[in-house]
């Protein structure tokens, strides 16, 4: 029978029961060691003979000191001055953490983010109807999809309009820095982590924009582990320097046909999981010169705010987005895309103009002169749709 071990271990661990040969169906294996033969029961024998282990808790636990000396005890957190999470773009973007803007191509995501960066640098009070709460007014914009010449050209139009509207000083543009060449090679002078640490250690920033995520992430975008490891690097930077980092990211193929959703983001779900807030920019289903901006994730944003999508006007002349002040219920946008009252009447007109030899741009100009709000890309898409319909009819015959 199993015997009680009464050696000195008893005082440290409680009562210990050790088995002998009679407790096993088969004689257990003996392992010869420098300490003598050690009997090793199998897993099944251990599971079936719980009497071998009978820990006895002796005495009471020592009374532990509390965590009053910790900066992050619940008491100290409760006594902080903040009643709500501090925001950079009220009420959606916090001052610290990782957030993202997603969308398909040709929606104007980069243009939207450049306007956001310029609004902060110029010290404006709001951006597309949301209040700005800046501290340093400094922004770092990592632009992997453009070069210095294209960015120089693309910011001139919106800046001229913003200067006229707000009478801002041009020297405030020194609050915005663009970085074009980055990589993750450890010893490279363009290593993005080293560049950010250098700038942030010398001066604070309100915002870092990464345009775009897929250009600086070189791993498997479908690997949750790799995506999480990569984003953790930026999460540490955000916490260390108390700034917001915003990633521009693309949506998957054909997601334009679906409602705005955090699940539309390309690649692993780990990307969405690491974001505190996600916005999706989409074409308005009935107006080519408008976009819908939908909050698809925001755990600390009220349900009432998340229920609605902003409708933004996009001015192709000055490349600025403005809030129309007429939000839409987010869940209604998908239904609107199925019931465009103008599309059916425009299709034969566009087809006729195309057959007459007019280019997409010319058709756009003709229709706009007649009061239709339509873009060149929509003309092209409508013509592709007409072509596909014709091919299906021929195929069925």
C-alpha cells in the first residue's frame, strides 16, 4: 500500500503519499539514477490513482500588501483626471493606439489622409465635421505609394483652398514631415522603426500615418502570428511616445459590393484585432462625387455614433473632402446600391456616346454638363457592365 512520506518535504508541501508496487496493476518501471532507483508511474496510473497526490494546505496564507504603490492600481486609475478616453479626432480617434482607414482603390484614401495630416499641421479646429484636439500639431506621413514630386503636386490644390478658407500661415507646414523610402532591414538607414524612434525621441507628434500597410509589411499577410508581431512593434512606439498611428489598408476583392465592415480588410483577422478603431471609405452608391465614411470598429465609441455613416462631398478641383451634414444609416447604404434610380436611364446614354467614339473622359464631361454627377471611372465601369450583359445574352443564345 502507498505510504505516507514523513521526511522534511512534508513541512514545505504538506502530506505526500508515495506509491509502492502493490498499488499498480503492473510493476512500474524503475529508472536508475545517481539517487538510486526511482519508480515512474505511467500517465494512466497517475490519472487513475489520485490517492498518490493528496496535497494538504497547512496554515493560512500570509497577508499580502496591496498595490497602492503602483501607478496603475484601480484606485490610482480611478483618481485620474480623465472621465473619457482622450481623443485626437473627437469622438472617434484616441490620442494613442493603432487605428486604420480601409477602402478599395480609387476612393481617395490617400487624399483623405493627406487632408487629415494638413488639418492637424495647420492647427485647424475640425476635420470633415469631427473636432480636432491637437497638442504638438506634428504629423509624420510615411508615403510608400508616392514620391516627393507627386506629393508636392497633390498637396498644392488642397493647401491653396485651405489657406483661403482659414488664413493659415504657410510656415505651419513645417509641422508635417513626409518619409518616402523605408524598409525593415535591421542595419538599413531607412529602417522605419529606427527612423521613427529618432524623430520621436527628438520631438513629439500627434499622429503617424502609414500609407500603406502592405508596402511596409513584407511577411505573409494571412499569417496572424506575423501580422501581430509586426503591429506590436508599432504598438510599442505608440505607447512609448504617446501618439496615434494610423494605417491605410486595402479591402479585399469585390468588397465594394458588400456593406462596410471590419471584415473587408485584406488578409489576416489579426490586423483588425489590433486596431482600436477602423473606418471604411466607400463610393456613395448614387453619387460619384460623394463618399461614405463608416465606423466599422470602435469599442469605446457609442452605438448611436456608429449607427450612422458620414456622407462626404469630394471636390475634384481642390481635392478636399467636406461633410455634407446629411448622415446615412450605415445599414441602409447597401440597400441603396441595389436601387440606383439614375443608373438605368444613364446606361443607354453612355452606351450611345461610347459607340460614337467618345472616350471615357469625354463622356464624363458631356454628362456633367448635363447635370449628372458622374466620374470617368464610373463611366468605364458602366460600359464594362453593358459589355458583360451583352456577352451573357449572346452566350445564352
